[in-house]
C-alpha cells in the first residue's frame, strides 16, 4: 500500500493510528519518523491514505485555516513563571488555566527511557510539570491518539504543537467526531522546521557519557538558549546555542526533514485558534515596556472566536499590547514563507545516513565533534558564575558594589 512519498511525509503517525489491522509501524531509521507497512497484514482498505495530511494538502483539502484577527505582544505577569518558560510564558499559562477549568492538555514531553520527544496527555497541574518548554526535535505521536480518543469523551481538550501536529490532531478528531462530547482548542507554535530525532538521540547518548538523562531543556530559566541535559537537578551536559553541534545545526536548518522546506503552514494563514511564538522585531520602546527580551516576549495571534475565549481565560494573568501584524511578520519569516534549504543539505544527509551524525559534522563542516562537546564544563562554570553575579547585582546592589570594588583592587 502506498500512502505518500517519504520526502513529503510529516511523520504524524496518523496512518498507524487508524489502521484496523495494525499493519503500520512508525520508525526513524531514515532519520525521521516514517510509516513502515507490513504487507502481509495490510488489507488495502485505503483508510491510511484517507487521513494522510500530505494527501489532503495535495487534494486541496486543507480546511479550518484562519487569518489572524488580532496580533499581540504578551507576557505572563508572574515573573518567575515567565523566566522559567520559553518566550513570554503564555503557552504554559494557557495549559494551566485549561486544566484548572476541568480540561486536558496535549503537549510535548521528554521520554526518559528512549530519549524521544513525544506527545503526552496531561490531566492535572502536577502532570503538567512534565510538559517541555521548546523541544527542537520531531515528536513521536503514534501512542497519543488512543489517549485523545478516551479523554475527549470526558473533557474539553487543548492541543499545543507546531502546525503540522495541529493539522494531524484535527484530522484525527474528524475520524472520531461521533465520540466527541466536548470542545477542542488548538494552539499552533511558530516553527521553522522539525529536526531529526535520530540525530537528537545520537547526540544525547554521546554527550551524556552513559549518565542517566531525566530531562532536556533548550529554552527558559538560567540556561536559556542552551541545550541542557539533567539527571534530576544535576546538569549532565550543557552546550550553547551556536556551539553545541546539535543545537547549532538545528539553527542552521541542516537537520530538518525535507518537507519543512515547502511547508504549507508557513505564511499568514494559521491552523490554530491561537498562534504563539517569540516576538522578534518588536519596536524597541514597546520591548522596554515589557522589560526587554531577556525573559522573553510572546507573539500571540488571535485567529478566531475560540482563540478569543482562550485569551479571556488568562487576561488577568497577562500584560499585552496590540501590534501590527506586519511587525510580527518582519521579525518572524515563518509568517511569510517556508524555511530555505541549506545548500549543503543533501551532502550532509548522505553522510549522516551512511556514517552517522558525528562523522557528518566533521566531514561537511570541518568541526571536531568530540572536541566541541568535551569543553562544555568550563563554559558551564563561567556561565553559572555570570548568572550568580547578575542576580547579585539585581537583588543585592550594595553587596555587588562591594564585590566589584574588591575585584578591581585584586
């Protein structure tokens, strides 16, 4: 049975979820999640093809697309929660308030056992502690659909993900529409591309040096814009955004799946009730009124009436200002067009497929992968010291002044 080509596949696993004979597995041998069909189990019913997002897009069946009604710069007014979150802390605030109102949330979590990023269903605020901030890797979705089917019959659902994830969830919900007893809400996150889970795991396994990894962070808190691996509260590894090999080449767009470079969800039209991202390009005076970009400022597009309802639920917990949509587009190119493919993309992936991520970084970019990764501890100590001094200056200025004078004398 042919569903769609690997190059056009989103890796949503929806085909596997609706297969009545369990003939479709989802693996990432190629670097990205793709369906593998056991032909001896397949009865050629075509159900997988009927739900495939790629097929629907090719047949111009991309429905429920909205033009933003309102564009806001926004932050969570709780400084601690904002500081520890990605950007302005709005996504987590929406999730918390939805659960408090009796709903469930679908978001991304780190799987400690297999080092995958995968979608999970959160029913309580305690559950929500396991929801990741920004997770810059393609997410595994095969196991989430049954959980959604059960939950949506009992509670309203809030779905948070990148646009192709949201389209997959919407498509799945249509297949079980007779069972849906509650309202559904969707938040699409601005996305430049979905990076290889195989490269992600390979990198984590190497830099953690066999130490257990219980959590991964890319954004938020003291170590914002660093790939930080934790074992409990202990930092196992940390690499800065433009130094860590995985994070660096994620930012260069080299690790994205090919479909991302022709993404049908890039542009002004949005798939979610709300669109969230970083508000890059915000007017400098406005930025200062929010306290600067240091702790993050969310771009928030309200795309329909359901989006307005979601915002009404959190309005007492946020500070926001209306901004022109063109300002948001200027600082976020994904609101204009898809990400451009790097010129070395094909060459890089030929080496990755043959010899792995580590070797490819050396061959294509001429960088010594082990050397880069093994120097993290010295940089981490310096960063930790700088964070301590910044907090000392902010919270205890007199003590900081005494320290500065003593430092100059020495």
